[in-house]
């Protein structure tokens, strides 16, 4: 693919200047459209060492209001960054609606660099490429414009540039060992780049190879491509996208109505006894997973008043407070709503050795957001797969994922609502919204059944906690957590 | 002060159990009051190595709903953390309104540890202590409950605990070299702790020395103290606090009305020429400050339509995009409003070698928040000093701070508003709010005059940019930035 640049025909000086001016002005106009239509634009600059990524980003952003874009660079992962899944730091830097994000190299560089210097095993490479494909597709599916540039220069040109940089005291530091290595192994590196283009090329986010020998000419290619990509995206903004079929192995599940609730209870005595022994066991396991650096994600969903809060408390009571965090999830704030719906969860993921407990989760997308119309039908229908992919990423990163649905029947909910209403200390727990949601019980039940059926993957299955007797549900939750942790310890 | 524990009289077993139970229940009730009244509570656990901080935090939080608190721990600064001012990571972890934050050691540990092992010079120690005093006072002034515990054990008890930990394979890793060092130099360390207590004791956030020999007894002392502190804080919630006098050297300033605007203009030719040479110079300086790792903060305030955006653009055009970020500041989002008003600025501060440009700033507190009643009179009157302290922290951390007020007269604003209204591409820039603010011009002018007079410290003075001719203002801004950077390079 790198020979593609041979097909590009550089215009004459005067024509180049005129076209450049036109494109610069066009980008100035398009930035306002981007803002007006709330489109997020992610522009990736990759390329050979010394191909001029930073300089060209500098040229491009001249045409954009500084309040509408951000630039990010990535270096070798810090020790801290190594404790998060591969995609974590990249997902964290996606732009918000109406703004640009320019990346001075990113996930491509990390993966190809690893392949070049041999620190990334072929199967790890393949895993990362799968992650990247899903990541980019999920962004474009969610309305992100993703534009990927690769700045190409020849072996000779690269050598010339590196030599020139090293000649001056002021610029010497810019030449890294890796740059030299790359130049010496140019053909081998070119093959790795080309393999990567093939691996990650898809119509919604294609690769654009830019002839980067001349700065002006490179800028023209980039601006023409960007403007065209943005215009297309604006035209297609309201189009629905295909809903990917599920590709992940699913566990067998049951409909909520078929799950018996009666008889699922414990006496106070049984409860105390099991609680003590399970909590002691969990305390010990937490210590071990902390030292073995395993990240754990516990996700709670359930009917209002099903007993999520008390259930979570029985888990956290046995955990070292320095090693876990509880995330209560409410409706998204403006800066969260302005990004991919998973962004606010990606940024809350635990590092290795830590436990993150979510009180409500990313499944809001296929429950409340679906039923209240907070997202389009295309959005929530696509979300089952997006969520399965998300959890796959976490699982592949070594995380244990435990998902609980806390289940009660409609009468039990009514009794608890009434109790909350009548007890002064509990009144904060009940709102008009709870009553409104209750009226939609049947619609919710249908949505929940679909959710459980479609997202019970074998690596992150749903567990039902029968919670008419809260004691029973707490012990069941503790048992499952203990069991799942034992599997990995 | 450590002998204070001698005055504490441990109750008999039975009484202890009864009092403990009562306090646990009380905390359960108080957590709801905290939530209801939107009070943030910061609880600091400091103490000797192996004094049981983690365990005791674990006991205390048993009584709190896991959704209402978070626990944080700090370790030695990572390379990344070293690139921010001393208070940065601590300010970032303050609790939000209605919630608890427990810290398993924090700024005290960092400072005393440095003093103990000799890595912190006495003058650095003094600087940090000043920062801490201001930090804690600013929190309590802003309605934070700050409770500081020190868990005290004797030299003998500490030795016994360390030996016991080292005896078991499973707990051996918990004993650090520093723990042993501390035990061997117990008296010297005790002196350093006592000095720190004296240095950082003040009525709104006093130190509580806890006798930590027995876990139950320590828990009782902690709960009684916490509950009492919270109750007092709830009673005092609506009280105003004293407004500290300015302690920082101020630069001489003028009232806006006394600053001539006529004649402050440039021809297109002069402008082009100066723009080119200043931008070239700034480009070069940015490179040098990146390598010398100096952080730079450029703050823009000014009348609506004064020309902030275009002015910022002329600065950023000459900067390497990988080394700066522009932060447009709008009204705070819910999670920002729930914290100290400076939190959202602290968390946006640049690391060493980077430039952060703020399009509107923390001065909103003494302009729009003052005039629209978004905060109390006591709040904005206190803010001048809080802001001076904030900028002092940044300055002491090595940052260059450049503050611009972009100045125009009322007629110029009217002309620009009208132009925006009549030009389709500019209409997004003008809102009803702009017109409403314009009606309050005189009130704003008074507030701005007060702001400039009170916050033009010698380390962070205001610069007025006369912007009736935008070209003039841009060149003046560039000249000032270049000049200020030259001073430090």
C-alpha cells in the first residue's frame, strides 16, 4: 500500500498554492458545521520517524479555532498505564461532540513499534489488532469521524532528515534510537506497516497514505482528504449503520418470568453464619488478587428497591478500602453525554489488583435509554454487540467481570416503595421517577430479558440474584464473587 | 503533642462496647445529613508505620453507604506526578458535596517522610507546610469538613507489630524499609511529627492524636471525634467565615476608565511585520521551555466580543501543538459545582514544559458568580485571597503565569455585537446572555476594577490588552508572552 503514493500527482506550484488556500478556507467553514451538528472528529497522524507529523498537525490546526480542538501525544506506557487494558488510554482521549482531536501517533504506533522491535508477540499483535478494529468501528458507528493518515517518506529521505537533525546541537535530541533502527531496517518495517494497513483498513475509517516529502504538498493532501471526509460524514450523519451480528459465545439464560423466587430465603441464623465465613474468605481473596494484580469488575443492575445498595455493602465490608471503589452511576453529565456512551465507563475501569463496583452500569443504554428514547433505535440495538466487545476487551486484559441482576417481583417492589414513602429516614430513596418507571414494568421486563439473553457471554455472564429475601441475595452474591475469584487465583 | 494520648482514659470493656455501638449508629444517621445538606467531608488518617490506618478506615466505613464515600491512598510520586505542583494530586482528590473522602495518609506523610529521610530541605519543608496550611484553610472556608487523625503507637508497640508481620510469609511484604528506619529512629521521627502538628494546627482543622494500641479503643475515639466534628460543621454550615487580609505583594494598577484606548492601533503592515517576528521568537522559546520543563499558564478574561478568541489564536499559531492545550471555560458541570471552585482549574493545570491557555478562568468567581449571585457574598469576597494563594502555589511550583484582560469600550462592543447579529457565520458567537450582560456593564466594570486591584500580585500581575484595534492587542499579547518567557529562560 505504501506505493500508493506513486499514484499521487503533485500539482504545479501555483495550482498547489491556490488549492491549498481553498482547502484552508473550507476547513475554516467546516469547523463551524462540525460544531453546529455536534460531530466529533478524530484525526490520527501516523508515519515514519521524522516524517513531519508534529509539523503537519501544526499546519492543519492553524485553520481551526483553538477552542475547538485538542492535540494528544502518547509515549511509552508508564508503569501506571501498564496497569490498564490496552485501549484504556486511547478511549480516554476520544474527542467530544463538535470538536477535533488530533493524535500525534497512537495505537498504530504502539502496535507496529512492538512488532518492529520484537517486544510484541504475534498473538498479542493479533489481539491488539482485533481490539483496534472494534474500537475504530465502534467510534464510526457512533457518529465519530475517524480519519487515519500515514505520512510516507523513502528510506533515503528519512536518512537525510535524521542526519540533518543530528547535525545541530539544538535538534539532536529529537532523533531517537528507534528512528535509527527503523531507518536501518526500512524494508522490514515497511512490511510491518503494510500488514497493519491491511489489518485495519475498513471503509468507514480507511487509511490515507500521504506523500510527505514536501511539507506544502503533504498539507494539501491532508486538507483535501480531511475536508472530503468531514463533508461525507455530515451528509451521512443521520444514516443508521448496520447492526453487527453477535460473534461471541453466549451462555444459556432464562427469562425473568421463569426464574422462581419463592423459597429463596435464609433464616437469620443461616445468614449470619454464611455471611461471616464468606466475608472472611473474600477478605483473604482480595489480598491475594491485589498481590497478583488482577483487576475485578462487579456490575449491579436490578429493579428499583431490589436491594442493590445493601447487597453491595455486604461485598465491600470484606474488602480492603484501599483496593476498591464503588461507582454510583446516574444520568450522564454534559461532558459525558458529548462522548461515546462507554467513555464514562472506560475512564472508571480499575487498574490491576483493584476492584471496581458499579451501582448501575453501561447497560443503561439498553434499558432506560432505550425505553425513554434517550438514544436512537439503531443505537441501542447496536449496543448489545458494543457491550460484548467492551467486556471482551476487559476480559482479555485479565479482568474478572461479574454481572448481577437483582431480581424481585412487582408486589415486593410495591411493598418496599410504600415502606420507603412511610419511613422518614428512607424517603430520600424514593422519587417520582421510581413510580413512573414502575408503570413501565412490562416494557422493562421485555428489555431486560433481551439484554440478559444477548449479553450473557461465557466470559461475562449475568447472574440472577433472587432478592425477595435480601439475605438470600446477599449470600448468593458473595458466593458467586468468591467462586469467580477462586477460579483465577 | 504525642503525649496527649496519655490524657485519654479508655473505658471499661462493656462501656466501650456500648459507646461504640452508639457512635456507629450515629454515623449512620449523620451520613444522611451530610448528603442532605451537601457537605463534603475529608478525613485524613496519618500515623506511624503499622499503626493500623487501613484497618481502622475499614472499620469506620462499615457504617457508611458505599456510594457515599471513596478511599484514596498515595504512594511515592510517579515521574508524571512530579511534573505537577505539590498540591495538585491532593486537590484533585477532594470529596464532592454530600460525600466522604478517606485518605490513607496524604500530604502530611509526604512532607514528614521527606523530613525524616532527609530528602526534603528545610526551606522546601517550610514551603510545603505553607501550602498545606492554605490548602486546608481554603477547604474549611469553603464548607469542607476536614478531620485529621494521627494514629499513635509507642516505639515498643511498633517494633512488636513489625516483627509479627515479618514473621509470616503472607504479611512480610507489608513491612517497608522505611518502617524499620522509623522504628530505629523513633525519637527523631516523633519530633518531626510534633513539629508538623504545631505547624499545621488550626481551629477549623485541628489534629486529633489517637491512642492506637487497641483497635476497638481507637475506633471509638475516631468515631466520637468524627461525629462531633460533623455535627459542629452542620450547625455552622450557614456561618460566614472571616475574610483573610491580603498577604501578597501587589503590583500597581489602574482603573479601566483611566486606561486610554485611542491611538492604540497598528497599520496592517506594522502588524504583519511584528506578528511574523514575534511568532518566530515564541516558537523558539516554546521549544526551549519544553526542554527546560517550565510550565506556563496564560489566562484570558475580557469583555464579550473583545477579541479573546482571535488573540489566543495568534499565540497558539506559533506553538508546537504537542505542547499546549486551550481550555474554554463555561459554567461548571454538576460534578464541578459539587467541589471547591478551584478544583476544575487545579485539575486542568499544565505539567512541566507545557502551556495551558484558559479562555475565561477562575476569575469567574469574582465577576459573573458575584454579579449573578451564583455564590454568597462571603464566598466572592474571600476569593481574591484564595486566588492569590492559588497562583502563588503555581508560581512556587515554577510556573509562569500571564493574565490578560482584553479591554474595549462600550461602543466598540455594540458595533461588534451588531456585526455578529448581522453576519450569518458569526451568529453562533452572540447569545441573549451577551446582551443581558451588556446591560450590567457598569456593575461589571466595578467588579473588574476591584478584581484587577486585588489580584495583581507581583508574581502574577494583570496585563491590559487594549483591543479596539484587535491587531494592536494581539501584538501586545505576543510581546508580553515573549518577554515573560525570556525572563525565565
